């Protein structure tokens, strides 16, 4: 977060990822503080983890065969495919996620990120996995219900919240979710899983060749095995999984009940509420670039409920869809939280700058998929700057003087990004940010430009660095900084991409708020997610960044 203050103007600009679609309380290893808050010791946590992992590891292909046997269509495809993959009835499904098994037996889980419970596919069923989608509804929303609606409004603008400190966010809200239903009615839950896979079926082109059909069937079968394994493990060791879940910020540690979404949003709003409570900033305009905002009416209502008083949010709804020039439309999860008195002057200028930026990325040789995703999730607005100088006396009372909105009012341009990883093209990414600031600064009335958001800069470990060495290296590093030490049992992280990005940005005469030596993301994945190659590995990233001119 940064305060841009070219006197006599002042405005607070920052970046915030709302991670509103996080539904898996087990995918990341909790920190010691969260384990202690759950009431467990580290030893108790490790015991629960061992039991839960053992339940996952014990699930076999033969068990899955039995669970789908009642559906002739699903069973026929499944049995033929597992036989073709060389799997036996006693084959452990979890073991087939490892790179150590022959490739023909290895699960291909690329559909995991594509077939979600809210992927928009017109089916009467949703994908069920009580771990991956633990807190998601097990059934599709009814037509016309708020869960199925996408909030609409004039140009995507929504009203602000009712203020306060987010009271009510920790209330006893109860929602039907896959985590609880899978254990309350395991047979019925599995029946819904089978129905989904029958309805969805292996997807391939009508004129696909034999190899493409076989690949589609393998991916379908792999996902089915993975989902049934997760369901079976949860039902086999419910107490162990409950203990692990209590360590998640998504779960109430005292009751093991899922916390309502507005509780999560309220926690994220805490720094904004604290800032608004400081006298010197109490009426300073706020423009917060956001990623992963809720895109359904249910989620938006809960965000609106806990927005600090005087704030509103903007999220494009129906703009674009391929009609916004070269950008191809703005991603619905990107938006802004801002002071509501800025609403009258806020203007979305994304389409004005998208053609130039699209051509610039092409000229830089950036991979098309990286450029397309980055541009789709880009959102740029301008707002009028208001005078927020010292209060002046008027009739015995102090009143704050604000500038009038008009054509001559100085403007601030703010861009929020949620970049796809540029990997080794980080220098080109830095040039893109510099170009964005340069072009936005040319807009009429703009006196300053800020780019904020998730830059998704990659900081890999040296090849073949074990998870143990990664963890030790992080522990030995200066707090908040990337590992730089070399020696026995530790290694520095490869920070070339962050350095290339920051060097390019600063050479353009711009400022970066987050130093390149600092990371903003630190996470370690557990077994309870689909990316087997990342289990136990420490992921560090320089993601959240604010750059300004």
C-alpha cells in the first residue's frame, strides 16, 4: 500500500487479493500460530496429519471400481481405461500421482482446474470433491437464486457497505457444503459424483483421432479416481481431517464449522479500517486495486456487508466479452474498492489503452497465452483528485475543503493487474508496466499513475533442491526476505526474474514500493490438493507490487 502525496493532493493506493473462491481448508500447511490457535500441540497436529495421509494413501482402484459399479455407462468407460493404464485392483491411487510411476499409470489431473463446481457448464450436477471443494455447495444453484446470479448495475458499480467493524461476520451462518454432506450421507454423495461424471463424460472433438480420444478418457478417469479417493479418505478418517481443518483460516478452530465468507472479507478489511481510524487519513481518498473478487450475487452481498463505511467497489460485469478491442474483455474477478465520493468521477479507461499495450506485448515477443491472460485481467481507471489540506474554520466550525469535480480537476490513473506468470520474460513484464504508466499518464488531466496488483513473478529454487533444504533455507533467511545464504543444508533462491523486473521498472524512472529482496507470498502445499509435484515444496513469490510515477 502506498500514499501518493504530490502536495496538495493525497490519496491512498494499494493492492488486495480477496481470494474469494478458496474452498479447500487443507491445501496449505498451516503456520505454528494457527496450529496453536486450534488447541493442538505440534505433536497432535503431526499425528492427525499422518492419519489423514494414510487414509488417502490406502484408497485403491478396486475400491473405486466398486463405488462406480452401479452405473453401467461410467463403469464401462472407467474399467476399460484403468485396464489400459495398466492398473490393478490393489493399485494405490495416491501413488499414481507420483512421477516415480510409469507414465501410462500416472494420473493426468489437468482437468482439476477446469472442471470446478462453478465452471459454468450447463449440467444439473456439480463436480463433487469434499476436500478440494470442501466449502462449496454440493448441488448447483437453483435458477433465479442469489447463488446463481451475477450482480449487475450501472456500468458494474455497486453501493458501499454499511460500515462498522464487520460485525456479524463471525455469526453462526450455516450453509450446505460438500465437507459435511460427504460424511452425513456418503452413499448419496458418491451417487452425485457418479452422476456428474456420467453427464460430463470424456470431452473431445467429434472428429478426434484415436490418440485424442484415449487422452480425453485418461483425463476423465484420472479426475474420477482423484475425486473418489478424496471422498473415501475423508470418510475413513473424519476426526483426523477435522483436526487439520481447525488450523485453517476458513474454519472456526473451536467448533470446526466453516466460517462465513464475510468473516474472511472482514479480516482482509482490517488494515483499511485501521487506516481510516487515523486522524491524518480519516478523509483521504482510497483506491484499492483488487484481484479474485467475488463474481456471484451471494459473494458480492457478503463483501458489501463488511465494507468499511464510505467505501464502495467497482467490478466490470458485462463489458467486453471480446468487444473491447485487442484486450478481449476484462476479467470479472478484477476490480477496485474505493472511497464512494470518487464514484462520480471514476472512469474505466481500459479499452482506451488496451490496443497499444496489446501491440507492445506482441512486439516484446511475450508468449500469446501470457499476454492474453494478463490483458484480460487488466483494469485501468481514472479518478479526480480532491484537495485534502488542513481543515479551515467556517462559522465557528471546522470544515474540510474539497476541490470541485470538473474538466480541469487533476486526475489519478490507477491500474490493477493480475498477471499470468511471465517466467524468464520478467524484463518484458517490467517494460509492460512502464509502458502502461507512460500511456496512462498521457490521458487528459492525468497528473500521476499507479500500477498495483499481483505481478506473479516466479522465484524458483535451484534444480533438485529438496523440500527439506527449501524449508531450512527459508528458516535461515532474514525475516520477510528471499534466502541468499549458501552453505551446508541451505541454498539461495533463484531471484533473477524479480531482479530483471525491478531493474527494468526503475530504469524507466519509476518507483517500486516492495523491494526486490522481499517476498510477499510464502506457502507450502500438502497432499490434499492435485499438484503432486509441489507437495512439501516451499513456494516463495514476489507477487504484490505497487509501482508509480
